[in-house]
C-alpha cells in the first residue's frame, strides 16, 4: 500500500443474495458493490447455510462485475464455499497481492469466526457476530485481543455486529473509534444500526454513510455501510 493515503472501506451482509424474499439473484448484490466502489469490502452471508455450504455469491462473477477479487481462505467452511463461516473480504487486485489471511475462531452459542487480512501498514478484520449479546461480548473480546497480537500497526474491524445499541455490548472496543453510519436494517425501511466500522484512533475518518439506493433496498435485508479513511 505504498503511497496510498485514502481508502474506501465498506461492509455488506448479502443475506445469501436472496433479497428480502428471494429469488437468489447475486447480480443485484454485485451491482451494489460496484456502485459502492470500495477498495476493501467485508461481506457476510456469502454462502448458503446448509449441506456443503456452497457459495451464494459466485466467485466467477466477482472480478468481472466489480473489479475486486475475493480472498483465498485456506480451510473454508466447505469445499464449495466462498468464505469462512459465511464471510470473506473483497479487495482491489493490487492490495490482494500483499494480503496475508488469517482465520480467527470465535466463542459463542453458534459457530462463528472472523477473517483477518494483514496488509503493509494495515490490518483489516471482517466479522459477523452472534445473536446473543453474551456471545457478542465474548466474540468482541476475543477479536480485540487477537487483533492486538497479529497487528503491527493500524487496525480496522467491520461487519454485522448484530448490536443495535451504542452504549451496551461494545465495551471491548473502548480504545478504538466506533463508526456507526446509521440504520442499515431492515433494508426497505432501516431502523437498526447493526453494521459498524471500528478503527484505530490514529486513523482519520473522512466520510461515512449508509448506501440506500433503490437496488440496495431490494438486494439484501441489510444496506451496506461505507467509510473513507486516511492513513497517517
């Protein structure tokens, strides 16, 4: 990332590319991602939940439709999966060349995990936290502890936190900036701010928002969030 001063980051729960009621239509989600124009985007629910956990977001379409490339995650949830526990990150190809990928197992009542990438000067962690607040607290504590161990410099964490309160459940992140761009769920009439971006205090937030265009309101049950940040 030599010479890079500003990065556009995003997070998007794809809801298995089914929209609010179906059918499966990944082209809609890819069009939303293309319109967002991120350098790095954390995705949740990229795989179907049952059986062999096949990819819901076809990897064969990703670069053609968005210009981004998915992580190559060793030990994916299934041989046909795109992600790990339904998660992956897409990056600009030049960033992906330098990415070192790690899986972060998480505690909780249901199987969960986070995906981390280390880039020169920056560590990015994508997450999808559990439904129970007790699980989310334990998962965030684990992620914060592991982030401190694997990162040598700046940290960004982003994803579906499944937490609608700002004052409860996020205690492990007190040393970070917590960016809540706005309500992102449910997509047609968003009321809850479940999706967040968290970053080191020495990173500068330039702009952030919730992408609420018409197609995004139909493509998933979550709206994507985004932020532009400046590295020191």
